[in-house]
């Protein structure tokens, strides 16, 4: 089996959680209310915890000096392969919820498939993640409904966020070369097959929330090839600050 | 299920019982069902520990606490984290649930009751102070990854509910 392809595949799955976790972490102590602040940081913590299991596995595959920390903290921007959706800035609470919802629905579908992987480690990480991801999906779906079916202002703001983030959804279903290799080996998830279920589930929640499903036909991509939006640099600067300033620092 | 039953050497049991959960100190890691295996070979103890929530910062502390506890008995503990099968609230012992309740945390309900409480807003979680089920959820997430916040509408006591994880 091609170890490099498996390594790349793992990063493709995990970088999403790392970068989204970092984005959510920015809100620690800055949430709009105590309850949402706690919720968002809890979700961030779950996502970072999930990353650790994957990166530890990836580090083992890579061998040498590679550690979970070096994978998470010491790559350059072009080496991160997360989708563009998760790096989008917090803007306002509507964006935080819309981004979370659009990712959670995908993440859950992906984990449900990944738990069937022939790779035992990936399958068991996915099985553990499902429970947490399900809870995140409930949280973000609930908020989509509350904001959409709330006041005129909350409705307008969440619709604005959904519209703005919509062009980043299609990239979730793009299959890269290493993905394809892992799909053929029975290890990876063929995300292109999740597309219909995803848009159906998303539309159901949006409809219940009295929101419109955007109709735009233009979609962004590039994250999976390491070509990121202008928001990625500042995010990494904060994420990597400590390890870059004090190399090899430990808790 | 057979694989759900932990394998713990009887003489190691009391030492493991002395290790509390750092976040909920009335509970030991045995009460929580986190120890899946503990065996000893010539003073070397091998412990398999099942983490509760992926990102729970208490997990690393628990690993250290186990090593410290065995060191006091001149044994070296090797702690390995195992995530398969994933930890579930079903592994919390009855005694653990009782201690939790007395401490002021409502223990996890059955899967269906949990769903009713967290998703459908049904009044099923009993208040830890007055036992009334006239309670409501304040927040899906609480002070630690494993808990949600509730409030009693009769005695007005705010309390934690330990979420069900199947």
C-alpha cells in the first residue's frame, strides 16, 4: 500500500477539523452569549481532539522526526489541504453558524462512511467522531432554524451568510488523486457520492428555517490543492505563533 | 457484549480506585468505566484507557495520575489510550451514577430519554436537588465536554446533566 497516499488522505480529512477548530477557538470568551460561547469552544475542543488521533496516526506513517505537533503546527500554507469553507472568517454569528452547519452535515456523512474503512485505525477514529459530530450537527441545525425563523434581522443575517458561504460547498465533494487511490483501496470515502444526500439534508433544514437555498452556479475550489483564500495566512500566523517563536515548546 | 467487559487484575483494582476523575473528583476512573484492561507482569503494569470525549483535556491528566498512583506502590504503569470500541456512558457503573447524583450532576438517562431531553425539550431530567422533572435545558453544552446545563423550574436549582453517549 502507498503510505504517502494514505498520509495525504488523512491530512485531507483532518485539516478541515484543525482549521475549523482554530476559527472557532477565536471566539473563546467572545461568543455572543455565555451558552453559545461555551458551545462553540466545546465544538472547537472536540474538533482539535479528533485531529490529534488522526495526526498521531499520520506521524506514525511518516516516521522520522514527524510528530502530531509538527504536522499540525509547522507546515507552510500551501501544505494545508483543508477546504476553503472552514477557513472563512467569523464575520458575525450568522457566518459562524452557517459555516458550522454547512461543514457539519458533510462531516457527519463523511464519518458515517469512513467508519466502514478497511483501515482499522481510521474506522475506529471515525466511529468515535460520529457521536460528537452528530451533536455538533444538531447544534448548528437548531441555530439555523432559530435564526432563520427568528426576527427579520436574524433571518436576513443568516441568509446573507448562507448565500456568501454557499460557493464554498461544492469543493467538499471533489476527489483528489490520493483520495482516488484510497477509495480504490477500500480505505477512503468517495466524497463525490455524498453530494446528493448532502444537498438534500441541507435543503430540508434551510426550508424548515424559512430560508432560501441559494441558486448560484459559481463555486470556489483550490483548498484541497493547497491554494487558499486570503484568510488562511492570518489564521496560520496565530495557530503557529507559539511553535514558530519558541520551537519545540511543550506544555 | 463480551468486549464491553473490562479485564482488570483484582490486586490492581484498589489502586485504580484511588484515581479520581480530575473534573468530577467524586468519581473514580473505574466508576466512569474508562479502564478497559489492567494487567501486571513483574511490577510493570499495563493499562488500557478509553478516553471519554476526543478533546477532553482531562485525558492526559488521568494518564499521569495513573502512573503516579502505581509509582507509590513501586510499580511502573504503561498507559495506552484505546479508542475502539469507543467509550460510552453505558460503562458508567451504578455506583458511579449514584455518586454523580449526590455531587449535583444528573447522570445520563437512557438513549431515548436523553434524546427527548436534549432535542425535544421534554421534561424528563430529574433535578439533582428536589428530584422534580419539571426542568428545562439551558444549554446543550456545559462546563466540560460531557455535560449540558439544566435548570429546575420548581426549586430553581441550576445543575449539570451528564450527556448520554452511546
